[in-house]
């Protein structure tokens, strides 16, 4: 590179090095590489040169331009780096501030309770089954010996669904988990023991009722099951679930269309806030022979017992919860108390 070109390059790089801001750098860049810049002007001279000179000077100019460009790039990086550095120094970080943190979630109390009940019954040889929440009339009522127009149907205020396909099949939101008895027994050969937890629906809403609630159904079918087995098993279950061997349990005669005899199961704690009062926790009974026939089984060969309990109620009694709506409001102040 000839001397004067080299001087020009040094001069440009010197100015780039002195630039403190990007706009100063832009100014310097324009002075050399802009349209009217010194280097651009030199390129303009090429036009009037012979091809020999043009070739030589052109090469020199291009390499001068390359050196200037790389000087410009270095200067730009230096300025940007200093700017970031300045910014970082200005924003000091207060390491003593508390962090945002992540709260650990918790299992919903109803789920905790359901899992516990499933565990207890699994240990007693029960399997777990489920069924659909949209049921038809047969599984929810008729097969359970609760025919159309029978007054027992009014025990359960039902959400009926529109008969969209117009085939006369009455669809509804199941009012209890008992239809799973029919579904399970129709495709499994006894002996078996099964429980079925799930959502159920009734037209009902106050502090102790919600239109959606949960039940857990139980069914034990075999050749020689008796009411004594039902009592022994259910009392054992309650003692384990409430972790309390001192509870009193009674089977109070009652009526359900699908069991005969039928009972309501009440318990009474001997200690604590709820002590001294009988509290209803389940319905139960020996499966009605007509229901066993509807399972497509011979009632002379098979018999058994069934029971159904409310998951919300059992959970409320266990933890002393007074209002069922708390389960569904998702208020963290309530839910956080069930962290484990
Ligand atoms: N399905 C009954 C209800 O929702 C509860 C029930 C009672 C279930 C007796 C049973 C039973 O399996 O044997 O009110």
C-alpha cells in the first residue's frame, strides 16, 4: 500500500479509536466511507486511470477499505461493550431481596381421601372400576330395581339430558355410582369384590349438597356372602379410614330398591367435637335378587352385598370441615391446609 494511502488508513483507524459513542463513530465512518468520504473519493479516481494503473490502485484501495472496515467493526464492538458495562454498573442488584420462589402444589383433599379409601379397599382384596357419568335409564334406575314411575326415583332429583337421537333412551347424569355395579357385574364373573369411585350429579345445592359430588360404590358378589361380612368389612374400613378404633357403628334399617335388606350406616365418635351424635356415612345392603338377575346371573347361585358412600361427607367428617362448597371454591387458604 502506498505511503499516503497507509497514512489515510492510520488516520481513519485513529479516529475510530477515539470515538466514544456510536454517533461519533458514524461521523468518522462517513468521513472515510460515506459517499463523499475520502476513500470513496479515491475510488472515483479509478475512472480516469489506465487499465494497468486501475488494476494496481484498485487492489490497494480495496485492501485499504478492508482494513478500515475491520477497524470500524472493532471500534463498534468496543463502544457497545462499554455501553453495556456502564448500564450494568448503574443497575446494581440487591441480592438481599427475597426471591419469587415456587410454591409446591398439594393434592386436593378429596383426592387424598379417595386414594386413601382405594388403598384400604385394595388391601381388603377389592379392585377398582369406573363407569360413565352420562348414563341411561337402564343402568341408573331400571336395572337397579327402580322401574319407571316407581316413587323411589324421586329420592334422587335427576338431571335429564335431551333425547337428541330420539331413540327414546333417556340419558341422564348419573345420580349415584350404583350403575357401575350393573356394568361391572354384567361383564365379570363372580366371585369378585370391586369399588367404584366417581362423580355423581343431583339437582341439589346448599352447605351440605352440591349438584356435583362424589360417591364410592362397593360390591362383593360370591356364593356365600352374608350381611355379617358386610358389617365386619365396613366397620373395619371405618376404623382404618378414621384411624380410630373407638368409633361406634350402627346399621339402621332403611330402604333402597336395589338391596334387601337395606341399611343406612351411621357412626358415632366417642371423642372430639362431633362425639355423641350419630352421623350417617353410607347406604348398604344385600343385593336384591332381581338386581342379580339383571346382572344376568342366577340369584340362587350368587349373592352379595353392596354399599355406597359420599366422598365429600367422609372427608368432611375426617377433617372437621363444615361446608361442602369449600371443596370446589379453590380458595388456597383452605386447600393449603391439606399440604402434606
Ligand atoms: N346409591 C345410593 C344413593 O346414592 C347409595 C347406596 C345405598 C348404594 C345402598 C348401595 C347400596 O350400593 O347398597 O343414595
